[in-house]
C-alpha cells in the first residue's frame, strides 16, 4: 500500500479546529498549504454567507463539502416541513459557497420507532434531491456509527446509504464514507465496491483504544486501530479521487493551537492515509 | 403486542446486581420469585464452582447461561492456545453448573487487522465446538454493539453471528440476541428470522438517551428507545421460548439495593418486554 505523494487532496474539516473561526481556519489552511476546506453551517452563519465565500476564495481554497443537511425525522408534519425548509437553505448555501456536496446527517428518530424514522429519511431525501440537483449540489448520505443511532442518525451502515443512493442518479445522491463510522463493518469492502461511482466524500480520523468519549473521542490518524490506508485504497479502487477530509471531534485536539494541529495532520496524512 | 403473563421466563443476569455475591444474587432471586439466573465466571470463581452449583440448586433456580467464553484473537499462537484452554474450562464450568449455554464474547483484535481477528474467532469456535458438544454445552455467539469492536468483540452484527453458527448443527453453536447490541441494525428482523432454531438466549436492557457512558450506560427496560417488545416477539416468532435475561451494566443501578433492582426489573419486564 502506497502513501499519498502530496497534499493536493487534503481537506481540513473545520470541526477539527473548532476554536478557529472560518477566517482563522481558511488562513490556517493557506499557511499550511492545505488546499481544501470543509465548512460547517454554524461557522458560515457566524461569518456571514457572502463573507465566508469571499474569505475562502481569497485564501485560495476549494470547499470540499458543507456540513450538514439532514435531520429529517420529526414527530410532527409541521416540524418535518421546517426541517425541509432548512435543508433547502443548506443546499442554497452549498451552491453559494461553491461546493457540489452537501453532507447529510440524516437524524435520529423522534420516538422508539426507528423503522418509521428511516422512512422519513427516505421521504426527506426524495423531496430534497430534485431541489439540490437544480442547484448543482449533490446530496452525500453519511452513514453514522451505530452508537449514534439514537441521537444523530438512523442511517448506520454503508449498505443503508447505498440502498438509498441507488434510487437516484450519481449526480443527485451519493455516499460519504467516514472511516470512524464504518471501520468495524464486516460488510465494509463489499459496500465500498457497491458504492462505486457514487462516493462523494472520504473522511479520516481514528478510533482510539480505550475510547475516551462517544462523541469527543475521535483520534488523529495513526493514534487508533482503523486500517485507514486499506479503506482509502478501496475507495480509490472504486473511482474516488476527490478531497480527503480530516474530521476530528476531540477536546484535546481542539485545545491545541490550530497551526500545530494542521502540521500534525499533514504528517499523519502522509504516514497513515 | 402482548405482555408476558408471568415471570416464568425471567432471568437475572448477575451483572445487573454486580455488588451482590453469587449467594446474594441466588437468594435475592428466590425471594423475588425470579426462577432463572445467569452466572458470570468471576463470581463463580469467588464462590467456588461446586459451592456455586449447590447455592443455585438450594435456591431452587435454573441457570440460563454462563458468561462468558470467547476472547479468541491474540497476537501469538501461545496466547491463543492459552485462551483455548480457558475456553475449555468455561465449557466444563457451564456443564458443572447445569446450564447448556456458554455465552461467547468473541474478543477484540490484537492489532489493526480486524479481518484477521475475525478469522481467529472462526478458528477458535471450530476448535471449541466439538469439545462443548461432548459435554452437552452449546456455544452462544453474542454479537456485540459495533462500539465495542475495538475492545470487546469483532463479532458486531447478528448477520456475522448467524454466518458462523450456520456452519454447525443447532445443538453445537447458536446465537445470543441482546437488544442493547442489535437494536440499531437495519437488517435486524431479517437476521432474527434467519436465526430461527439457533437462538440460544435473549437479553434485555435499554438504550438511554443521551447515553451516559459507552460501557456503563445501559438502562432498565423502558428507560430508553429500544423497541424491546417488538424484538422479543420477533424472537418468539422464530421459536425461542427460553429464559429472558436482564443484563444491565449501569453504575446507578449497581448502587441501588439488589432487592429494589429486582422489584423494578419485574415491573419493567411486564411493561416493556
């Protein structure tokens, strides 16, 4: 297995440097020679949409994705409509920011009926996809680790994400593969093959042992047990040559100076991705 | 969906009252009219094997299962052999204690190669099954939640457990279904159907939201989001009529008097199982 030769595909998912504003992150990427950035909507809102676009462009960066749309299931029809309105705004923001990928974190169930919540996800994506397509934005379904099934997303395997995505053309709906969420899956490599032509994003971090926290316990690449390079090569073998986002929720990493995090991230990217 | 009419199938998995010794737990079950108990090997070791058998018999209880065999993957052949020796002892203990089910928690990988660890699990079960069969003990493969893939077991879905079990006759190897580990699985009901005739145990607890802790965050039935009754009925529809173990790792529950826990467990069993 071969390391990546340069940083042309490296993207900072800005949650990795959560204490940085969008401007800090964009300027940090420019200093570090990281050519891509993945933006979060609340950070974009803090900076303002047009200003965010300008900051990123002035820093010479490309936007790998916008995080996030989704959160489709809700207890009432009114609330579900409100979520759809917000999803349309997310599509508009993605288009304005110049990325073709809106990452979908599909949302938890409002009650105990996980099957019904999954049906609401299906419906939400069906409604959103044509709107997104008209604006040149693809919907990237990101399956989340099963430990987030009750609180963040009822789409918990790449098989599920593939099954939904296959109802659409590849320029409408695809999948986003984050090693942290899928590494444990005994069906992983078969599902990566199945996703061929529909892979819209690839995210890296690591699974630390022992895991310090369910949400904030992700590690820097190389600090855990995930076969990151093997997964990256499987994704590449199925045609994905786009940006590779480093997305790490980890308090200890957030507490470090952003420039140090980017330096470490580049080092580990070479060694482990 | 119908509640269970009585407590004839109720079993206390003794980890639920972790502060109790085996004798405390057996006497507690007798007082509460709980007819089954699931034993843990370290508790049996504390009391002594023959004495444990006598205590359980004197309390008029039946043993639903022994926890646990497994932990097959290891870095060296010598260590794997040591694990097999321990597994044979676990089978002997199960036979001595009068249960026909040894629960297998299959173990994590010794390194990053999860596929190799899964192969070690296959080999370990293949070696153990004939030994167990000769002693009238079935091996119950319990898939563990994917969040335990790095630290406890590389068998993380019922599909995986079924696939292994199907290599054997139903009186050799089967599966143990714990709602906490499998509730999120989009393939759950199909895999329960597939497990027909091979279901060796059924464990209940709940998934609390927000989840306070990865290991110690299980809830009492009814305190979380799992559709326990729906899963119980699917298991019943596939022929399982055996004991239903309440297995809860939760510090707050451990801190309560055992008799209170058993009373609450009975109430919730009627309401939610």
